[in-house]
C-alpha cells in the first residue's frame, strides 16, 4: 500500500511541477539571445522587447548577442540551454531556410526548439549607394545583363531573408549578381556606405536615416504590395512579376520546455506585443506587430520551412 501511495504521489508531483513552474516564472533573470551583432534593426527590436518583458515579469531581461553562421550560432545556444524558459532567443526568417541551405545543423529545428510567439513582419529593401549608375529596378536589370556576375550585392548573412531576396531576384529576373554575405547589418552598412559594395538588401527601417541623408537610394522593396509605412517606394515585383520575399521575427525557447510554461511565456509575450504602445514602438522600427501563440507559431515555422525550402531549390541558393 505504501509503495502504491508513493507511486501516486510521485506521479502527481510530476504532473503538477510544470504547472508550478509556469505560475512562479521567472525566478531569476531571463537571457534573450540575439543571433546577429549589436547595432542593427534586430538589436533595437530585441532591446525594446526585453524592456517590455522586464516590466511585465519584474526580473531583468538581458540581450545577449551571439552572431555567426547565418543565425545558427545564437540559435544553437538557445537549443542547448536549460528548458526552463529563462533563456529565450530571437529568430528570423533564416531559421526556416537554414535546414534547406545547410547540409547539417547542430540542432534539430523542430525538436530542439519550441516556438513562443511570432513578433511581426518587417520591410526588406534593395538599396544602392548614392552614386550607383542605376536609379531604379529597370536600370539595375539593364546593368546586370550588361555586366553579368560583376554587380555585387550585400546581404545580412547567408540564409537570411536578405540573402534569399537576392537569390530570388537573380532567378526571377534572369540576371547574375555576385553575393557578398555579411554577419549582420552593422558590417554590411560599413562597407556599403564606404563604397566597397554598391547594393544591399537590408531592413528598410535601418536604411531610412542614410536614405534621408542622401547617402543611399531605394530601388525597390521585396513585399508583394507597396508598404503602408513606405508607400513611396515601388515593389521589386512591379518590375519583376511574381517577385516576393517576406521577413519576420519570432521568439523561441529550448525544446523540452514544459507545455504549461511555454503557454505562460507565450501568453505574456503576446500580451506585451498587443499593447498599443508596443505596437506603436514596433511601427517606429518598421515592424508590423503580428503575434502568434506558441502552437500557432510552431505550425507557421513548419510552413515556412516548406515554402523557403522550395525557394532554395528553385533559386539554387547555396552556402557561400
């Protein structure tokens, strides 16, 4: 009888423990891993989100920058962290493209990571230095066909939406551009503004100060339709029919994090993202708030893996 009672008590504790974790979370500072260098649009987004979550949780939320490997280094750190919700990670569209771009990853995208919430969408733009000889997509296409393989474009990393944007443009327009990958926006902008590379696919919001200063010009954005935030800029699809690439941000935890805890964190994040002041702040950053709860976000990640996998195969995009 004592053995039976002990077994029942153990089972009850095993069931109640995750629920208890969710109720008491967080019990210590939370680390928010950012898979790109400090200084870019993702940096600002992460710091704003960290501040709002810190206010909601009453515990410090500290951004930890782990750039490298087309977001793989930072994501690996999340995958290997304790599944207790105290280490979270920002992911980008590259998260769903990496399984198709890379023959091996140091983690299983679906098993070793658990979705918390999608954060939102951002506008990706193709920009050129002020002195570039083409002022629009029509001029760029003509130049690229005249000089195949000579016109360079920078991306924010292999596998990012900015890389796939360039590869899709090459395929859809039938042109040959030379890809120059960077490890985030800060080093890409250094070379772009320094004139060492003439073109770049970047997050529109981060480019705006340089556009307003007359140092860069926008040739087109990658959305299917003109952006409500930047209606003055044409889409690349207006010159290259069918062209479209989207860029999104999300939040994940380590795989194996108890479901009640995931749901608790997800609910808190979705609440923070839905607040009017947070939506307004994201809009200032050029991000349209579009939260999804944990299970929905996992399903979205799987659908993006399928969609971007097809794009990778069609475009022939490869690791550089």
